[in-house]
C-alpha cells in the first residue's frame, strides 16, 4: 500500500509556509532528485534561503531532519507519476468498482500517514487535561464535521461527561451564552473558516471557556481563536465529494482522545463504560 508521499504533502501545505520556506518548498518540488544529493548548505545556496529555514521547513511538514526529508524524497520519486495521478483522481467515470474501492483505501491510508507526521502529542496532552478538568463540554461541527462531533459526544457520554451538542447553530449559540471558564468548547472544522464556527468561538472566548479545535493543517481564522489545536493533514483543499479522507483522519484523532481520556480517568472507567453499554443493550432487548 502507498506510503507517505512527501511531494504531494509539501504541495498541499503551500499556504502555510513562510516566504523563506516557500522558496525551499518550490525548489524541492521542482528538483527532488537534485535535493537528494545536496547538503543543507548547497540547498540554501540554490533556493536562496537559509539553512535554518530548511530545517524549519522540514519540521513544518512533520520531518525531524534534512536527511529524513531526503529519505522521503527517495521513496516518493520511486512512485510512478501516472499511477500517483490515477490514485489522486478519486472520481473517474471509467473506473470499475475494484478500482474505486482501491482508490478510497489508498487515499484514506495516505491521509492517516500524513496526519501522523503533523500531529502534536503535546497538544493532545493539553486537550486531555482540559477535558479531564471540564465541568461541561459543548461540541459543534457543520456538515461532515457534525458527524465527527456527534461521535465524540457519544463517547464522552459513556464516560459520564456532561456533554452537549446541537445541530442548530441558534441552539448552540444559546448554550454558548452560558459557558464559563470551567467549560470546554470542542469545535470540528476542516477548513477553519466557516463563519458560524468563528462566531461560536468568539462567544466562547468572551466567556473564558477553553476552546479545543480539530482542523486541518494550515493557517485559518479558527486557529487564532482556539486555545488548543488538534491538527490533521490537509487532504481536501479543492472541490471534493464530501469530506471523505478528512473525516476519517478526524475520527482517528477522536478515538485517540477517547482512549487517552479513559486512561486519565483510571480503572473506574471500565464500570462506566460497561454500565452505559448494559443500559443501551437492555433497551434494544426490550424493543425486540
């Protein structure tokens, strides 16, 4: 199965680079084979940037060193361009069902690998601590992001959290009006630019609540408003058929957050999970 493709990843993140990092990125994209044979000094001279900017660029894309970048470039340049193009073109009316299924698998796997490179364990730890201390948790997402928020709401309820989610932004705004500094607002926004999301975050900020944002990599207004940011890779920045790979990557982060919260709560969490399962199961049996 396809591994992390650094060239595709670099191209998708262009809007988030500083000017000096853009110079590095453009050179790497244009001459990947040359870069594999260079030192940081040679690359800095060729792209007109500094060695420090090259190291910052590597870290920006989730690679710890320049040598690590060269290894990933070697892997990427071994992938046939035509094959890569076919995989990235998810919707093609000439495909058979076997090809469709394979493309979805490969794109999903790629999104998870790219997210692994970008994800901050430090931010995850901060989020876990914020949720653990929270008196109440309010969750919100729009469209495909609402599905992710609902999934996390159900998980929090199993851990006996006071968790609230509303699909109607007006209801959510009313709830936000009652936020305090002891509460957490958890927002899922792939783009980080949705107007109603930003309005909701502004209210939460005014109330002093802790804002946790789950969003894709790159600059956005929502990032500036959030206290804690959980980042997935930017896979779907063009016209798309729904939020597909982004949603899967978001659910992976949600699952990691849920498991971490279970660990934070200690052994008593098993009793809570088993009890909620038994209550729901009893209801199902009564319906049958």
